[in-house]
C-alpha cells in the first residue's frame, strides 16, 4: 500500500535534497572556503598550577593542593600554557579524573576565555582556572589526572594533562576579606 505525500512533506523533501546537493557540490573556490590549516596542526598544551596571573610548571606525581574557595566549594588551581594558538579567545575544558578508576571527580568546566600574553610571542597562557571538586574525599590522598583541552579561534586543537596526588592546601579566599 503506497502512501500519498502531502504538499508539506514534498516541500520538506525538496529542501532536504537541495541542501544535500549544495553540500555535495563542495568548496566555492575561494581561499576562505578551503579547509583550514588549523586542521593540519595541533596546539601544544602544558598543564600546570597557579592562581590568576601565575603559571607554575610542575612535574607529574607532585602534590596538587585542593583549596577551599570563597563561595564554599573546593578546587585545584590550574593554569595552562598554549603554543601555536591563533589570536582571539580560546575554548578551554578542564576535567579532573581519579586515576584508580578513571572517574570524573570535577564538575563540568568549559569556557571561552581570553588568553594572556607571555614573554614568548608564540605562547599564551590561561591562569587561575578552578575545576570544582564537590566531594573532597573523592580526591584527598588519591592520585588524579587534570586533563585540559583547548581549541583556538581558528579551529586548531590540543590537549595536555598533569598527574599528581591531592592534599589540602590553604584557603584561597583568605586575602579576599
């Protein structure tokens, strides 16, 4: 038994076919339509620690400090250095995983942030990131991995990670009054 299509269904089908045809035709021949060179390169991302304005590179398996924040939660101050990023803001995602079972122990942290310049014109940084750890016992005395993913405004991507054991640090809110 065949079903007769309504005029609306025919219109939708025609639009879909046109869109598929246009998509299959490909590039427009202009440089702006060519695949980005960013797809062929990746960013170099170094994960370190540090409050706003500070990047401290540390070796894996060092102590990471869990700090109480001003708004009642706990976090590990994380900072990034990125080589090869295009000018403009960076899309940044930071996740903290417990190494024993690869469980994500941080709340979602994904933001578009302006990059800070460094002494090296090829390297920018984003500092003072605060992936929140809602349940301190999930990480205290345990090994974790901080993973960062970064995407440049031109589509280039990169990632980095830092491993360490977590202990309580100083309250980060003390000097804020």
